[in-house]
């Protein structure tokens, strides 16, 4: 168990993708008519893997936070449809409106 913790701390992106993979696998399992679903199972696996106290680098954290915002600002439907360009621009702009809140990189040193 200790070696798993060591590997995940050395490779935080592996921990993120392992969380997604295990969560999707558990989300597909059914017991009679009960299933957790992919979203719930990914969140639960993320809580469990989060107990290892794995440091996630800033850029990776920012990318996944923006994907999280995109998922919540994009309307979901039971049927798949291609949104109109104006609707796509509207929902993407809502998701990207948090970009000014992200820390900017330091300016380059003068030559």
C-alpha cells in the first residue's frame, strides 16, 4: 500500500487519470436496478484517492477546474444535439469568464 502512495505522489497526473478510470468502471456496475452512475463514482473515488494527500501542480489543477466549470455551465439533455454557434459561444464564454481569476505567470525578466 505504501508503494502505491509513493507512486501517486510522484505522478499526480497518474492519480487524476486513475481516479477517472476507476470511477468510470465503478459507475458502470449495477446491482439489480441500483447503480451509482459515473459522476457519483468518480467523485467518491476522488475522495478516497484524495486521502493520500497528493500534491497536484497548479496548471493541472486549473485545467481540471475549468473543465469542471464547463460541465456545469453547459446544459445537459437526454438527446445529443449540436448546439448553434451562438449558444456554443455563449456557454463557452460563461465557462471561460473565470479565466481572469487564474493567477498570471510572472513577467519575463528584462534582457
